[in-house]
């Protein structure tokens, strides 16, 4: 039985052609065929690195039909690479259907990592990046955009959006009115000649942007909702102590552990309150 080929998912530069790995160049030269979202744009990359591999288009409107053609080539033993216009395929770009079909046909799918606009913007945003939610492009219609933002109002993770320049002001107004005066980074034309990154609070950046005609691809990094700080009084701790003490056979140590877990109050403070409460309870007896 003939061994199938491999599908390489290759990340390409989002602007600066130097942002490509040696491995990506090698793979693009060695595979039998490269499928591209836009062969004209990919040809510029090929010309820059003397890549002569045959190209075939695979974009949103022909993805289903072309994916089947490529699966046949892969099953025949040919290695194929897929590249989107820029960045990592499948991330707000075509590619998912091809990858899914390859996996369903037990064809090896190999990542060749590289640039992603969302990660690039996040890395220099100055906004917490230990956890985040990537939402892709905001909906074009105002009503759907606002509905999405309402659903994200309580999300504490950093939010990443893509947005078109002609909708940027309206999107930022909606973010401000629904999510509040969040910290935000607005990255425009990343890695390109006119790269620009604006950072600050929404209410400070909105007036600046209203006087400008924005061009280029936009990535928005929006700080998540700040967690609500719960104020726990000494009386709250005492009440919880007495409730737990009377509910069952728990030691004071177990009760302290439970109170710390439920309230977030420091162990030292809980212990001090519990000792005083236990002592007063004994004296009352």
C-alpha cells in the first residue's frame, strides 16, 4: 500500500518578508505542491526566496472543492504545503477544512510555525498575556458586534480581536460603552513600514483616533474584566466559623482551611479570628 504524503501547514510573514523561518523556506521548496489562499501574494514570497514549487489556489469560496483535489494528491503520496495570505493558516483564514479532511483520511498534518498577528500584538501590548481569548474578526454588523461584546463583559482573560480600519472607530466606541474604560493596545500594520502600536485607556485613545484616517490591518488587545474584590469582615469570618463548628465534627484546623478556601482571607488573619471566637464561645459557656 502506497504511503500517503504529508500536509504541511506553513506560517508565512504578515508583512516583513524576513519574518519567515529557514524551515518554512525549505519545506516550501521540497513539497510537490503548495496550496495558497492567494497565489499572487504567495508568488511575491516565492520570488524573494527563489521558490519554484507549483502553486494552486485554495481560498474561502473554493475550499471545499479544492480540498478534495489536494486530499487525492496527498493520498497518492505527494507532500503538500498550505499557506494563507499572511500569518498562520486557519487563524481567521482558510485552511481548517483541508486540515480536517486530511486528518479524517489519516494523512499526517505537520505544523511549520511562524508569525501570527494576534500573538505578535499581544507580546508587545503590555497587557497581561498569561491567558487570553482569541475572537478573530469582530462582527461587521453593529447589533451582532454588541451582542458579542455583551457576552464577553465578565471575561477576565485578555481579549484579542481583528478589525477592519473603516470599522475601527465604531468598534472601539462599542467596546468602551459595553466593556468600560479598559486598557487596550491597537496594533496597525504590524511588521510593515508604517507599523504603529497605540497603548492606553479607551477614553484617552478614542479622541486621538477620531481625528485620523486609519489604514491597514488592525489587531486589538483588550484587557479582561478586573476581578471583583470581595471584602470579608472579621464578623463574616466569625459567623462562618460558628456555622462550620456547629455543622459537624471538624477540628479548628479543618475549619480554618475551609474558611481560607471560601473567603480568600489570609490564614494568619483567619486563625487569629477563630482563636478569639472559640475563646469567647467557651467563656460564654
